[in-house]
C-alpha cells in the first residue's frame, strides 16, 4: 500500500497522495517537511518504508513527515551536541534546526534513537518535482556555475559563521565541503561537525585555494590573495576576513544591477474595531520603485495598549524611524555597513524613547502603557538590512523556499536559544508567546533591536508582516499560493499583498493585519573563469597596488546587534520563571503568535518589559 500524507488542516485530516501540494478534499496547502537524520545511515531501512506510522524514508537519511500537523514526540533530555543547534538558532538560515527524536525498533537489534533536523538543504520539489527529497548541491559543485558576486557572497557567509561556530565547537563544519550545501545564494550546513581540535583559518585558506580553478574572473584575483593571506597567517581573525570580503563585495556589486518594487497593505480584520497596525510606505499607496543605491525602506509596526494607545505608538514609531533613516542613509558617506547598522539601531531606540516618554507624560502604567512591535527592511546597493523588535516578522522568499529571517522576541524563542527546549515543544508551553521586549515599554538602555545583514545576489521577495498574518504559520502554509506567483511572473505585487491579507482574515481573523512586500530583481554580467597564476603564499606576495580591491589591512567588520558576543545577557531558568509570573500579573496583554496548528481565536499573551533579550555568542515558528 502506497504511503499517504495527512492534510494539515485540523478540520479535515484527510489522507492524500504524497505528491500532492494541496489537499484534494479541502484545498488546504500540504507542507512537505523533509527531515535529515543525524549520524545514523539507516542502512537497514528501505526507501519507501514508513517508520512509526509517520516518517516515510524518501532517500538515504531523509524522511518525509506524513503527519505534519502533529507535534513530534517529546524529549526528556537534550544532549550537549544537540544544544549546539539550539544555541545557533539565530543562524537558522545556514543550519538546520532540531525537529525531534525518533525511536526505531529494529529487527534483531536493540531499540535505537535518532535525531531529526528540519530546514536542512533538501529540495522540496519547488524547482523540479523530480528533485523532491534530494540534497541540494555541495558548494564545490555549485561553485563551478556560480557568478563572481555569488562566489564572494558564499565566502563572506562562511567567514561570518566562523567565529560563532568556533565558539560552539563546530567550526570543522566550515572546512568540510560535503557538509556545505548551497541553496542559490545561501550557504547551508547539512549538519554540524563537532570539533576534535579547533580548526585554524589556514585550513580555510587551503580549502578555498582548491576552488580557485573554477573562480570567475570578477573574483579570482582577490580570492587568490585572500587564500594567500589565510595560509600565510597575515589574515589572523575572522572579522578581518569578513571586512576584506565586504570590501570586495562592494566592488563586485558595481557589476550587477538591482531594482526594487515595493508596497504595503493593511486591514483592520473581521474581529477588531480599529486598526492599531501602521506601515511605511502608506498602506494601499502606489507601487514604489528604486534602483542601485537609492534607499528602499519598508516598515511594519503592530501597536498594543488599548484605546488610542497602540495606534499612536505604531504611527509614532513609523514616523520617527522613517524620518531618521531617510535623512541619514541617503547621504553617500553613510553608505557602509557600520554606519547603516548603527543608524538602524539608533533610530529604533529613539522611537522607543519617544513612545516611552509619551507614556510617562500621560501617566500610563503597566497594562495601560502603549507600545508596538516593529519589523523593517532596507535594500541599498547589494545589501539588505533586516531589523525587528517583538514578533513582527520578515521573511525572504525565493523560487526555492521561504525563510523567516527574524526571530520573535518571545519566551519560546529564548528557551530554545538557551538550549533548554526544542522549538516545537517550547511553543506548546503556557506563556510561550509573551514578549520580553517591544518599543515604548522601557528606556532604550534595556532595548536591544536585532539587525541582520545579507547580500542580495538573486531575485527574491522580502515579506514583512504583523502577527495577524504570521500566527498559526500562515506564511509558511500559503506563501506558495500567495507570493511565489510573483516570482513566476503570473501576478503583480499588489495582487500578492491582497492575497496575503485575505489569507490572514479568512484563516486567522483575530487581529489587524499588515504586510509589506519588496520585490528585488538582480541582473548579473556574463563572466568567464579565470585561472590564477600565483603559486606562493608568502606575505610579500600580498602587497597590493594602491588601487587594488583587496586590502588585507582592512579594519575589523562592523559591530552588529546580531553579531557575536554583544551586550545581550543570558538569563537562567529562574529569570524565565520570574518573567512568566510578571507576564501574568503586570504586563500588558495582547494577541500573541499562536502555538497550535488549529485556527481558534488566539489566546492572550504578555509583553514582559523586565526581561532582557538574549543574543548568542554571535547572528519561528515551526513550519
């Protein structure tokens, strides 16, 4: 009997053919959750076999969850090697996340337990149905056909991952080309390789040197000198390497053309009397268009605080952040990562203090204090900057998938980042949706906005939204129907925004909903492969001409709120319990992200202003 996959809709639960993307009975999207097996090669399990009535083996070490609406089995104890995945949650774009543990009763053998990870670099069939369940190409295979901008981008991502992976004892992952997979422009680790001894940057240089023969002419000279610098020891630290690659990406970006179209849309929703969300550009306005270093800016805020409170807070945040960023970031002297990140963080903190001051002037206390969540995206040059406070989100959508970029500032996420719980378990605990920070609740001295930075080297869409849409995983469920057609040239951006709002109102409906969409198109020049000629790796070979695009003496990479070892403080279990108590007594109530797979009215949750956010030793709801 052929395996079937159960409809995700809790009101349907009908069996469907595994190949179907929507339920044949209720037309609800069926998410395909492919799971990679850590460690075990599953040699005694046949392809097509279903384990525990749920997990279908579709390829070597790859399962498909045929009951995606059900939570995985609970885990009593999390071993240290698994907590590394949890603590590296802020890097979920690059590493898989723990899904759960599977117990297998094998014939003639003892019962064994294996760990499953989701969001691994596994094809979901979006690019080609025949690739369903197959691994994405390793970086050496992808390198042969990648352009110079993408090659530099991949190196830049690896360099940025080096220090946090080193801190967690898994930097060996970054020097194993079979573990490094590529999903278009994003480098993804198949799994983490635990260090026996900490690897050195020289090993990275030797690995990269092997790729030189297939390096594009736009990156060959600089990459050759970088490899020499790594091997000789002239490049001693990861932040120096990041800064050098940053410089070369800036030069390389001059050969690509980037254009952005963007808009926003907002709706009160079927069950609310007023709309406390706010956005920029103005909701329902004309389609905006920018190119190159023109500033593309979109912001979504979700206000909270009762009558005329949330609406005031969200609009005040929009006005403050927009005015400051447009005034500063349009100046050429500020077009660098360090300045941009600093200005984003400063603008968010200024907006926070404006709202907090308004609360103080109006003598608002505890539940009466108004506040707002915030999510923004900036596109300028070849870079995207994404920032958030609270649980408003930003997703990045390409033809191959939908990835949540931001992390919610809630207690469930904090528990995972502390290594205390798996995410799918954390979101089922009481109080998991309580926020530990939002704009306007306290002074900016205790506010820590998170800023992410990434290179834009392919066509993609950034989706910003309030939790009126993201609750109950609606983005993960409906992006293929509502947004992907834009990338396929079938609908325009306004139609996609309208579809998303309709999805929010019909599938959730308990809150206001606001969406922002930024459609980025990238045109790259045609390039040829350039074979480097240098054979030595001596320091003297690295002396470059004054106008060279590579400076090995480049300053350290800019400090980012989402980068390693920042001012965030890990809090223990005691603080977590105190926070939950505070949430239940003193904090302001509002609609949280959902923690279930069904669609009942969302329960209330809390903002917990007394808890500092967590930042890992470096930079979702489950699908």
